[in-house]
C-alpha cells in the first residue's frame, strides 16, 4: 500500500487518514547551486540591473513568440516592462521566484507557487525556459534543484500544473518523474480563453527513488565530451522504480 493510501480507524469506528507531522520550511533568499546552473532568488537579485539586462537580451533574441502562449501574461516587450514584472514577482501571491543562470548569464526564470507550509505542499510553475535553455542539462538540473530543496525542507507534495493543451509541458512533467492525477475542466480563464488544467504531482516517498535517478543522470559520467547525454533520465527513473 502506498503511503498516501494509508488510513486508520478513529474512536467512532470511522476510517480517517493517518496522523502526519509537518515541518515544511520554505527557503528564503537561498542561492541554489548545481553543476551546470545557479538559481538566484528574486528577493535578493530583482534589483540587479546587470541580471535584468542579461535576461532582457535573452528575451529579445527569442526566435518567435511560442514561449509565451501558455504563460498567464503576454510577450514582454521592453526592459522596463520586464523590470516591473520581476520586481512584482509577476503578481503571483505566496510564491518564490528564481533567475536561472547558466555560464554566468541569466537565461530564464522559474517559480515556487501556491506555497502552503501548513500542508507541506508547493507547486513548480511560471516557467520561462528560454531558447538558450530548452532541452539542456541545465533545464533538467533546474528542476532537480527545486525538487531537492523542497523535499529536503520537509515538503510532502510538489505539484506541476499546466494547460491541458500544452503538450510539451505535460510531456516534461512525466519526464521529470511527476505522476498525472487528472483534469480540472473549465478551471481558469487565461487571456480570455478557457483553460482546462492538467494536474501532476510528486510525493516525498517517491522522491527517495527519483533522487537516485536524477543523481545518476546528472553524473558527469552520463555525458560525452560534447555534453550530450548517454542515457535518458526516463531510463534511470525506470530502473530505480524496478529496484
């Protein structure tokens, strides 16, 4: 029986969930360091002009506007607009955002959203992986750093949500080891359009195995001299789940 299925009987003979302590402590002002990437918190870097200019250079070099389609805001068209949005954390409440820095340059951002410390739950979202970051080891390591940081601080559950029409995001969630939970129909209106939301999650006890898969995938031994992976993350996840 999985941990989330466990139950017990109360004094009235009713079936209830098991008692569970919660000690989730969201990170604050913490730089997360990886082999290929650094995550810089907005709280200490949102007023750094060099960081903002690097990010703007990345945004304005996007080959097209596809990266904005499923985000809740339209394409950013100026450095001033970017600065305001960053300094307001994109108007997300109960969130922590990070700049994604690769080889000294900021090439995207990512957020921890809907942080609910009392329940040990947080969502990874508002993801901007620029054209310089997509399908790279740094992109995957970005997700690993956030997962590891949250679970090591006592998170019980990490969520991934996206527009059900965003096939790339759904594919990414499964690749990263999240489990599909279902569809929230007519969940939101975004940019005037209906959004049905696909829900994915990862649990703390699942991370015990998934962490091993990430560690194996991120090992320098898994990459050739050109930086190309030898084995896919999905392969390592499958192996760990079979053990």
